[in-house]
C-alpha cells in the first residue's frame, strides 16, 4: 500500500490528515452547493449539515487537481476524495444471506448470481453481471454440464463493497483557494461478491457437492464520475447536473431470488462521510 501511495503522489495525489482536510476545505466552501443545488439557506439549523468531516479514523482522505478550459476561461478543479479503510466506515457495506432452491432447473440456464446498480435517475448501463451455475462451477464439480438438472441447491452469498466519494471544488485558475466552491459530487463502487455451495445435488444422484466457492469483482462507475467538465458546468449554473452517485447495488441469487438491495452512502457534503 505504501508503494501504491508513493506512485500516486508522483502523479500529483496528496494524502491528507483529518486536520488538513478541515484546514483546506472549510465549511463555507460548501454553502454555494447548499443554496444552488439543494435549495437551502445556510441557517443555524442547516450549517451543521455542511460541517467538516467527523473525527473518525475509518476514512482515508486525498486530493488532486486538474485544469478545465471552457468558454475562454481557465478553471481549477480540486477533488477531495474519501475512501474507507475500515469495515466500520459508512462507505463500507458488507453482509450475507443463504438461498435454497425450490424447483428443478438446468445448470446452464439458471444464474447463480445476477447484479445491477442504480443512480437516482435509474439503472446504470453495463453495471450488472449475470453468471450461470454452470459457468460458476464447471471447473470445480466433475461431470456437471449445461444440461445437468439440479434438484437441490443451497448457496450462501456474501458481499464486501466500498464506495469512493469525490467532492469537486471549483474556482477560476487565477483565484486563490479561498474562492473555491463545492460544485459536484460523484461516487463509484469497488468490491467483491462471494458465493459458496452448501449443498448441491443432481436429479440422478451422480454427484453431491458442497464447499465449492467463487467470487466476482464489483466495479461500478456511473456516467459523469469524477468529471471536471461537469464540475465546472455545475459551478457556472445551478441548473447543471451536480451529482453522479451510485445509490443502490442489487444482488439476486438462484431462481432470481432476492439476496439484497444494498443502499449506499449518497453524500451531499464531506461531513456525511465517516
């Protein structure tokens, strides 16, 4: 991890302590977003919502910048990036559930795992996977084929998913950082889905399996994630798109059975991340 961090630092990424986050991104920089994109005034009742990140140790903070040229002006876009370093973080989601089959089906035509993801606007294209029982276990169970009829299956599902949140602050390149405003927020998902056979039998009794397990990576990036151009658009207009966040991750098991709707942190300010 230290080597990875060193490589990122060479690319311009700066890792921040909680104290440095509070110094570089004070809450007044969030007030424009509060008013223009959420329609709220910075009153005494509302300003605690835009306060600085909490004093937990479950999140790693980093920052980097890019330059955007638009309509003859040069803008500086600085990202404040939050990533979980502990399962205790609100940015980390994990759980498990066991599903048992209720009818007979062929291994090549039944999915062991299906997933999808959503933003507030709807489904994220290309974010889901569909994995058949045969493809999942063909290298583990001798004799299984696409036409094998399964009469009993008991499968445990688990997941471990991390949200990366990016808060984009914009100013004119000629201005100091005191003029930065939070303008755009985006998130992505990384992690793994796991599935483990507890019991697994075919109709002829040719085999009985159990203990076999597999996994599939989770990587979901909504359109507009970490977009400097979108951040500048939102900085210039209260009517521009100001978010690209993954709000829900859906997991289904055998026979299309519901495993979990994983509701994800959807922050409006760094204070919402801990």
